[in-house]
C-alpha cells in the first residue's frame, strides 16, 4: 500500500503525462509567407493531412488568390484541398490567436514576425523556400516545379515535427 504522499506524486506525474499528450494532440501551428497563395497554404494543407487533430493555419504579409498549381499538386497526393482557401494577412488574424509555433516560409514574413504581430506565438522558425518561378514555362514544367516544392515542404515538415 502506498502512502498518501506517493499517491500525490503519482497523480502529478500522471497529470503531467496527460498534459504532454494533450499538448501534442492539440498543437497550434501557423505558416506564413508573402502572399498566402502558394507556400504557406501548401504547408498548412500538408501538415493538416499528417496531423488532423492539430490546428493549422496560414497567413501572408499581403494576399493573393490561391495558385491553381498548388491545388493541382496537392490533389495528386490526396492532400486536403485548398480550393476554399481564403488568403489573409497578419492584420486579419484575431488578436486572441495563440500558436505554439509559427513557421515563416519567406523573408518578408519572417521580418514581420521579428517586429511583432497582433497575436501570440511561441517559437518562430524560418524555412527559406523560394517562390516557384514558373514564368516562361509550359504547364508540365510548372507542375514539376510545384511538385518539387510540395515534396520539399513535406519533407521539412516531417523532419521538423519528427514524423
């Protein structure tokens, strides 16, 4: 029979373990890039597919519509469709938003994060993924460039989050 002191200690350890499991299950991750049209929505969709219980969002310094090549290459891998993606800026994020981690995928997004944002974020990381340059390319060449970006972002996500 254990003493009340040991029971208390065991309960504390169990609560700490439960909290750690809860935090892992309910992580909040934000991806940020320049226009919230290619890199950040692509990264968010990939992570949502890999960790469906996490809250994952994306944001941009400015906004543009979702790039159709992003939709095409994500659908090839049955990754969460971004057809309904509505681009948003940092200023449009609720001031009550809290993220465990924010990952900037462009230098302008990282610079903005370094100067403060209207919401709370834990660790801030910079993954330098250049915007695909598909100018003067045919459709097949564009798709190849976007597939390479999708695969590189997916590999970085798996490595970073130890998946």
